[in-house]
C-alpha cells in the first residue's frame, strides 16, 4: 500500500457543504488506514478486555480449586493476550504517525495548490495569517482528529466486547453498564457548545495574530525607518494577550470536560462495585467473577474517557475544517479556458492607448508611478491593487454580539470583493493580444507568454540556485548569464557555497538592492516572450544601475520587453518611450526626442534626483 506521499492533484478540489462534510471526506480519503488503525486499537486493547475474565477464571478454576495446571493454563492465555496486545499497540502507533503525516502533508499540498490557483487574488479572499494557520496548526489538527476517530471506533468495539462478556456472566450488571453509559455521556453535552465557541474564537484570533506578525516581519525595515516598531510591537502584544486569554478560556472548558469525564467514569465504577458486591453476597457471583467485574469496571474508564477525548478533538477538527474548507474552496474569478496566446504577441491597452510592439524594448514613463504599474497589471491580466481602500475594522475591545457582528461584516466585505473581482474578470479586459481580448485567452497560456515582475515579488528560502531558477529548467550557463545581466555576481561571491549557498526567506540577510537584483535575474531566466519589469532598478545605486541598463538591453534584444521607470540610465537604452499623463499616452518616441517635452523632462529630472539621493 503506497499512500505516502499522497497524490494531490492541482485540479482535484472537492466542494464541501459544511465543516462536517470536509471531515467526513478527510476520513473517507484514509478509509483503509483508519479501518486498519481501528482493528489495531482493538488488538491493542485485547489484553485489557480479556484480562479480567482470564484472571477470574484463573482464580475460580485454578487457585480456589487448587488446580496448578488450570492456573498455569489461564495464566498462559493471559500472557499470549498481553503479547498480542503489545504487537497491536506498536503497529497501531506506527500507523497513527503515518496517518498524521499524510493528513498534514495532504493539507499543506492542497493549500499550496490553492495559493497557486488563486495567485494574486489569494489575499483578497482570506487574510495571510489564515493561510499560514491552515497550513500549520489546522493541518496538524486533522492528524489528531483522524487518530482519535480511529481510537474512538476501536474503543466502541472494545466497549461492546466487554458488555458481551459481562452479559455472559451477569446480565443484570451488564444492563446497568449499557443503560448508564449513554446517560452519563449525555450529561457532558451542555459544555460542548461553549467549548466549540471558545475554540473557534481562539482559532480566529490566532490567525489574526499570525497575520499581524507576518505584516511586521515584511515591513520591519520600513518600520525601523519611520520609528513605528514601538506602535506595532504594542499592537502585537495586545493581540497576543487576547489569544492568551482565549487559550485560557479554551483550557478551562477542556478542564470542565475532563472533570465530567472523571466524574462519569468514577460513578460507573462505584455503581458496578456496589452491585457486584451485593451479587457476591447473594451467591449469584463467585469470587473470580466479582474480580472480573471490578476489572471490567476499571477498564470502562478508558472507553468513556476516549469518547470524551473524541468529542473535544472532533470539535477542534470541525473548527479547523470550517477555516480550511473556506480557503480550499475559494476559486479564482476567471476561467482558465480560452484560446492560446501566440508567440511574441502585439499587446494593445485601450485605456492608455499604449501598444507593445513585438521584439521592441519599450519604457513607460508616468508622472504617477501607480498609473504605469496599473498598465503593467492590465498587460499581465492582474486585478487592480486594493491599495488605498479602507482597512478592515479593528476588533480591539469588541465582545459578544458586537464582535460577531464585526466578523460577519468583515466576511461580507470579502464576499463583496470576490463578487466585484468576478464581475471585472467577466467583462472584456480592455487589452488585446493580436486583436484578441485577454479575457478570451487561456490564462495558463498568457502566464507562459507574459511575465510580470514587480516590486512586490518575493524570494523564498532555499539555495541561490533555487532562488534564481525555481523551475530547475535552465542550464548553469544560462543562470550565470542572467546573474551577470542583473549585476548580482556579488551575491554569488558573498554566499558560502556559491549556487548552493543558502538564501533566507524573503531574502533576509541581503540588502534591498541585492534582493531586487536576484528578482531581476529570476525574471530574466524565465525567458518570456513578453517581459514586464516594474521599477527593476529602484533599489540600486546609480553606478550599479549604469551597468545593469546596457546589459538588460543586450540580454533582451529582439524580444518584447516593457519596463516602467523614470531613470535616464535605463531610458537611454530602450528602443522607445511611452509617456503617460493621467494614465493616457500623450507622447511616444526615443528618449532623446521626448526630452523636448517639458512635462516629460520634469518627470525624468525627478528620476535623476531620486537616483542621486
């Protein structure tokens, strides 16, 4: 049976109607493993189930009857049961770890596929911290849920087996157990609802704490520059205290459930011992049978406590399933079908009037950098940025109904944004590739032909080779050429191990200019038919930019390239420049010819001043 690593297809995304349907689907996906774990739980518990009976037989038939052979025989059977149970316990634990890892790995793979499918719309659907929480804590919760589900089923089978043994010995006591057990379990149901609510609140706040930590880490350099570390640190401290308070509340309710579990188990034990003693006094039970019943009563503690444990972890699984199914069920706003994009297409943007001619190096200059960035987003079929919109309301100090209303409104805003995105994606895009609107072309084909590298592009943890060539498709010579074009040789020289040197997540440990140059090298190595670069040299000094500009022009010669910049060092190397005012092209031509335009000259002069700074 080959079940690890699990085969997770990028297109295999079921639709779950509820958290319960998600958990059911999860259990069904490991049905064979869960069944085997359940059988091994029964085998593991077999010595505990049979020991009271075998011990009672050894006492009645052996010790009281003074029959050494009978005593040895029943003791031998007890030893066999113990060895059998030990083997079952070892195998059961092995399969539990296997099932846990499968659930963890499968969830993380699905989160990865969903993130890739949603692309830049991911943060418009769920908070960043939610994605991290699902991939880490929720994935781990599902492993615990599967383990306790198999254990609970095994406990139920063991419970039935013990009841059967008791019925064979004393139907009266067996009926007491069968009747009392569900009644005692039902006594705990009132506390399960507040436990579920506490776990859900703690899970939501923990996700928001993760989001806050992610934002702080991402903007730490900027926060230090503006002195905002103290403010954001105080916000994180307040949020962490809210999570701590909710964690204490969850622990309190779990303690109540545990207390009820001990009380219920103890009540059943006392009842059985009391009734069994009376049965012995009236001669309806032998000494060995009474000892067997006491053993059964002690064993009953385990199934009952397992059922309580199952209730707690199943509730935690439902909470995690609700968050996970919402993430995995999120769909991108557009269809991935459509016609294929031809090699080196001619792109025309109707809103700005900019035409991107095949094989040409075009620079876009705008008095408003956001306008040129928006143009590039349209060329790559990316939805407009949400920057500038009102941030989501802070939940600080909200409780009870006000807190639930704030979260409901937050979910409604995200749903409304999803509908707006879908409406925008459904309309004609306003950019054509060889006369065909981008809304009618296959998204995969467009992503292959048109690559956009902007200032928000990230570096991931791994080796330098993985950072520059994450696809693993380029030769060493091609990778070195891209590195030289981006003037990133100093990064190669500085890292111990060269290509196998370690790059931290988001390029921590590298300067801003080094990170930008590695991102540029990665974009060049993609060797796209149309490469769009947004301010690719904004974080490097003028000397380095003067070396990058001609190398970039030579590297992309004969292929379509679009760069947004106001740097004269880059503008001198391009074939032509499109100058935008209020997002509309008002002039186009070589850089030197456009210098006669006072508006253009003013924007470029500002770019020279920024470079000098």
